[in-house]
């Protein structure tokens, strides 16, 4: 329908970006479910047509009122979102007006103006993402056909030779998040980063583009939001380990902080935390990707941690954990080795959140780590053998005394002094 609407206005409509790449990578007999579809319109007659993407999206939204329309005016794009279908999930369709981007300075947000499909594709990150399929029939006098693949930059060849190749040398300087994207696509698709592209990445990092921008420019928040999004994609993916290693090989963790490198110790810490999380939180109630990121940040000096976390606009919980980590570390390392009784261990560690303890555990000695593990997997789950109802049945008047009795019961249970209901009853008499 979008292509009919475009056609009737004399415009061209194209499928572009990841959708084309994934279509071409999918074997003919395999199913492909596109959930994120990028369309681009071009071929205008009038200057006012630079809102073509928005016009088409609004038209489609009138036909499908259940779709939600949102507009990013400054970038001349409109997005349609169909909410969760139980089997198919969400569907996003972005309809953009073909555009050229200008980066007013390195790593800035691009400024935009309407242009042709070729220029639109040229502003993109990698050749494999700069392919387009024409969805409209040609106008009189044009040679191309509906369904044609537009490949101006050798994307098809790179797909076949499984390479991530950047379109222009300045790409990573203009947008350092593309370094993370290169790694993500390389690992996810099993491609290699083409050698010249790798050089451009190393050059951008060595030139300190991200660090310089953070210091010099207030436009940075938009960039760090994009960086955080890419980090999230990488750290929550199944393939996070090879991706993190590749980022480290490229020294790209320095985009987060100049001093951040993946030492053997840090590599061990992050894997250890991930193993613990898998066991303690198999249902993913915590954001595992965020905790992995916190492990990386916790590797920095305490004074730098908050700067990095704030800059990445991490959620309040994360900031709190990173802020308190040093203090918890001091308290636990000082006190825990002197505690023998399980109740002492319990009462000390229950003051802290699970995730803080997990973060802390990899920063301590083996014996403290074991004790924290014992707490997380066993002690924290121990319950007093009686509950409030039992106390009521035993004739206790409800009130603050309940908490005291139940706490005493819990301590006695932890220390192995009581094992049964009868013993518990006798204990409180
Ligand atoms: N793009 C870009 N530079 C970026 C982000 C995106 O050039 N920093 C372009 C790429 O052409 C990309 C398209 O915008 O194909 C859409 O971006 P996005 O949806 O993030 O990526 P996809 O390629 O669709 O990848 P995925 O399958 O992971 O969604």
C-alpha cells in the first residue's frame, strides 16, 4: 500500500538498510520475519515534498488506525508501530524522506536535507547496509524495474565475501557508535571487518574522538544514548563474549573511558558475574547486560565510575550501585572475615542488594566470594519456621514484637539451633 501511495504521487519508494541485507542473507527456503522495516521515498518534483516520508506514513496510519505514528521532524522520518502481536511481536516501519546528512563537527548529531536515494545510501554506515530494493514501478522513460536491487557501493559483493566495509574514511570519526555497530554485525553475522575499515576504526579511536567530544561538546548526550543502545545490543546478545573480545582487540572500550581495557582479571570478572547471574536469576529479572556493563565500569577508579555511568545515562539503580560499591567493599572486606556464625554473615549481607553483592564478589578474595555465594544461594533463602499466623494461634497479640520474635527465630534457624516446628514453638516459649 505504501508503494501504491508513493507511486500515485509520482515518488519512488525503496526498502533499505538491514531489511535488504537480511533478505539477501536468507536462504530461499528459509522463513524471514522482518520486524524493523526501513523505507525511503525520493523522486520529488516540489520542494514541499521533503515531508514525503511523513505524508506516506500518515496515509498508511489512516488505513491502519491501530498503528501508532511518531514523527522525528528534524530527521524527516516518520515511524509506524504495530503493537505486540502475540506470535509476530512488534512491527516497526520507518518511512524516511531520502536525505543527506551533514555532520557539523565530529561525532555531532547530523543535520539533514532532502536528496536522492543514492546520496541517502551513501550517508550510511556499511556497504552491506547501503543496499536498496525499489518498491515502485518506474516512471516513463526510466529503465529500472520494480524489485530492482540498487547496489552503488559493492554491498552485494561484501555480503558474498562476508565483510564489513565502511563507505567512507570519516565514518567512525563522524559517528563513533559505528565502531560498535561494526563489531555487532561482524560477530552476529560471522563476517570479518575488512582491513582498511579496521584501520579507520583504530585511527578514530587513537584520535580520541569520543573523549574529545565529551570534554568539548554539550551535544554529547545524543551520542551517548546511541552508544548505550549499541552497548545494550551487544551485551545482551548471545554472542556478547566474542563481541566484547573484538571490541577490546580494537581498543574500542576506550570509547567508554580512556583507561578501559579488558585485562585478564576483568575478563574473568565479567564471565564470573554472568555465570552467577544465570544461576541466581534464570528468569532474567535483572538486566544482565546492564550488570555486565557495571562490571566494566567498576573496573575504573571510583571517582571515574560515576562520571562514565552518568555520561552513559545509566538508570538510577545502576548509578546507586556504582556509587555505593566502594563503601560496601570496605565494610564487607573489613567485617566478613571475622564472622563465623551464619546469622552474623546473614545480618551483615542482608543490608545490601543482590546485584551489589554480585558486583562486589568478583572484587574480593576467594574466601569472601565463597561466603557471598553461600549467602546468595542458601542463607538469604532461609525462612523462620513459624509465621505471623502461627504466632497468633500461639496467643501472641499482633504488634512490633512479631518482627522481633521472627528475627530471633530466623537467627536460631540459621545457626542450626532449631530444625522443626516443635523446636521453634519451644524456642519462643
Ligand atoms: N545507520 C547508519 N549509522 C548508524 C545507525 C544506522 O548508517 N549509526 C543506518 C544503516 O544503514 C542501517 C539503518 O540506518 O542499516 C537502520 O539502522 P538500524 O535499524 O539500527 O540497523 P539495521 O541495519 O536495521 O540492523 P538491525 O538488524 O540490528 O536492526
